[in-house]
């Protein structure tokens, strides 16, 4: 019998991100997926409103948190993994290819001392690796393309596919960040669509096409039938050409240079300087072909 976790989504309107608490109803053990650490780039203010909302929900439900999971090093918001680990002691995890992303960004930031061995997380998942959420069987599949370290978490009948496909009317994620690949994204999407038709799919963002209400849950069958990028582009070559053409028109996410220096470091904010203030570092002219935002 397929195991059905209880999935609760928390939408962050500021970044259009979807954060999840996924719980085993039998044992009340849960995991958090893709928590957001709030940040306002205009004032430099950080905050934990989103993360605290997840903790409050977990406390209200009487759940026990077993993992803090990220699907990829996000380019549009800070991960709250470190904050949540500090509050709960729960271990953090991400896909093992994150070390390759760390190497790319170490050069962009000219971080001479930066450790690129993934030791900022408690666990690095391999492709196909199995784990448990309480009594529910869970596993990881690599889903590169949007980033080279992207993974999906399959927990019972639910798959957390983050920035591969969005809702069917939102199409697919961009694949133009350093280490991204439209060809790899196509293959990753085919692997997700090979899951059983009734698999519940939970996306990582919803950009509310046409201004509709935010939505995040679909099924494999719905994506096959109606995803605007999958039903329109019949072959890998067509998809890759269209994806790459669209990506050339997209400005960088407004927080990419802020976010990668936190997220490649396991969600740790920069160490405070002698005056007690933390500073971000913005490399200039490293993306000379980027569209103006
Ligand atoms: N306007 C957003 C764009 C964020 C963005 O690029 N999101 C990625 C996922 S991290 C994406 O795939 N977007 C698809 C698209 O914009 O078509 C921002 O500046 O943060
Ligand atoms: Fe992303």
C-alpha cells in the first residue's frame, strides 16, 4: 500500500517560494523542505518570520522534526536551514553534488578559505539514497538542470520536485544559472514523469501566472497532460531550444548574488566583522551577458 504523508505548504509571497512540512501521520515525525530565511535587500534586514511559522506549526501539531532538507542551493532566497538547526538541533541535508556548486561560487566570491567539501551540512544525499520519514519510505533522486546539485525527495506517494516543473500553467524552471543545463533539466523532468501517474507533485515556486491564487500541488498525470512546456515541446531538442531562448530573456533573480554566498555555505549568514555587523559580498561584472533587470 502506498504511504501517504501529510503535506502542509507555506507560501512565501515575497519570493513566491513554497516551503513544506511533511509528516508521517503514524509516528508524527516530520521533515521540513526548503525553508526561507527572510531578507530585504533594500534595508539589509533579515528575519525569521517564515521559519518561525514552520516551527509554530510543528509545535501545534506535536510533530517531531527529523530533518531539515533543501532541494538545491537557491538563487532567489536564503535557506533557513542553519537557523532551524540552531533552534531544533535537527540535522540538515542537501544533494552531494552541492560540492560542485561550492567550487563554482568559491571562485566568483574569491573566497580563499571556503571549504568545498559539503561539510556545512550534516548529510549529503547520493542519487537513489533511501531514508525514512517516521515509518514512511523516502528516497532521493538527482534532478539536475535548474542547478547541477538539484535533487527531488520522494516521500511515500509525494514527490518534492522544486524547480523542475512548476504548476502546469507555469511551465518549467530556468536552466541558465552557472552549472545549469536545459538538456539535464529535460532528462530530470522525464524521470519525474516516469513516476506513477497518481504521484502527488509539490513544486518549489509558484509565480502565479495571470495573477491567480498561489498553487503548488499537481500530479504526474496532470503535468503530462497540461504542463505548458511539456505538452507544447514534444522532443528534447525542441524543449532545449525553447528553454534556452527564454532563459536568454530573463534577468538574474534579484537576490542571486546575495543568496548563493549564504546557501553554498549551508544557509550560514556571513560571520560578523569586528564591529559585530555581518556583510555580504557582491562580485561586479562576473555576468557580463546578464539581461538588465
Ligand atoms: N523575479 C524573480 C525570478 C526568480 C527566478 O529566476 N526563479 C527561478 C527559480 S529559482 C525560475 O526558474 N524562474 C522561472 C521563470 O522566471 O520563468 C526574482 O528576481 O527572484
Ligand atoms: Fe531555484
